[in-house]
C-alpha cells in the first residue's frame, strides 16, 4: 500500500518525539515543517493547536469555547496558501458575532497594566524626564499613566485602529490629561526638533511590524531624541526555531486580523522574524545596548520578552 504525501506527513508528525514541544526536531521533521504553511502546521497538529488555543486565550481573550477556533481550523486545512487563509479569516470575523471592540479593549488594557508594572520595576527610584510611546491605538492605553517616576513631557504617537475595533479605556481615561497624543506620522518631525529630550521611549508594537528600511529610520529618529543613556523598551518574540517561526506567523496574523489590518502587513512580519540575539545585533548596529530583559509569557511555543536597551553611542 502506498501512502499519499499528506498521509506520510501526518504519520511522521504523529510518530515524532515532539510531544514535549522539543524544538530540536530531526532533519526530517524540520523538512516537513517547512513544506507545510504555518496555519497547517499549527492548526492540523493536535498538540500545537492546543498550545495556540492557550496562547490566544491568555493574550487575546479569545477563549477556547468560542466556535471561531474550530472554523479557523477547518479553513486552514482547506486552503493551500496562507494569503487565502488570511482572507477567509477576515471574512469570518466580519460576519461573526464576536465583539472585536471589547476583545481589543481587554487585551490592550491588560498590556497597559503589565507594562506599567514592568516599567516601575525596571526604573526603580530613577526619575525619568520625558517619555514617548509608539504604536498604541490610543493614549488611553498608555502605561505611563501608572508610572509615578516618569516626569516632564509625555507624548503618545498612536497608530489608531477603526472605531469598530476598539472601545475607549474607561478605567484610565481620567489620567490622560498629561499625555499629548499625536499621530504616528508626526514621529520624524517630533524627533527632529527634540534632540535628547526624552529619557525613555516605549515601542509597544513589535519591531516585526516594520520593514528593515522603516525600522532603520525609526531607530535613527529614536536615537536622536533620546538623552544620553536614555532607555528604549520594546516587546520582542524570540523566534529561533522553525516551530516558533510558524507560531509567530499565526499569532501575528491574528493580531492584525483583530485590528482590521492587511495581508501586506502580515508579509512584513514574516520577513522580519528574528531570535533575541538577532535583534540584539540589529539594535547594537544603531547605537543601543541591551541592559535587561523580562519574559512576559510562559508559552514554550513562542517566548515573548520586554527588552530594555540603553543608548550608548
């Protein structure tokens, strides 16, 4: 009896020793992982699918009992290209009764509280004069409002998402008076006229969202506006193995889908995946040295960190 290629792949995965999420897969399994697209790898393998469900419940408030997961699993098995899966998931969200605005409010509020705690721990008694944040959808969600040691001008360069995708953050709205909100498009103009004006910059969108050229420009602007020994904090995934690459692609796609973003943005993310050491090299090339990192999730499939860099040259 001869096996189809699909049956062979399924058999190879079922017989593998990767039940413990071990990332040092055999060459055969590494080859198999690369031949399937990311949605098929994650959604069609029971254990990895369960890891995805756990991740999405913890990070996105999309809990396991929501039928959207089973529908996404079906779609991932029916389409041979990731772009087609993404398009069908867009259509699924458009017609699904899931309240995207409430879902996003929950996840951005949770990140705000977590980030404020991390900033307070890292800064300690240090008095920070001047703060800029980049990439949040609204200044209501900026963790700086819960950071007592950050003084002086506070600017939130936001990347708004459509009103249908986000509710106001009522819990912290009263504290927004001290934060000036500007569109992200004004970043270059702002940094050009404020050399050394900020002690701390927080990049709330992961660098994978920027093309290599755009990120080079961004880091140059941030280096210019940071004070000597200024702090740059950012979220980073550690993508250092094929399985993590697949998880990173699917998770990033869901972030974009929840915010009404495009497939083109997803392509940028796939092209920019790196390990922590890879990011360290890229930041170092632009005058930043890592001083501290904190792991912010416990998911073996895709570790995420907040990394603090210091301006050094």
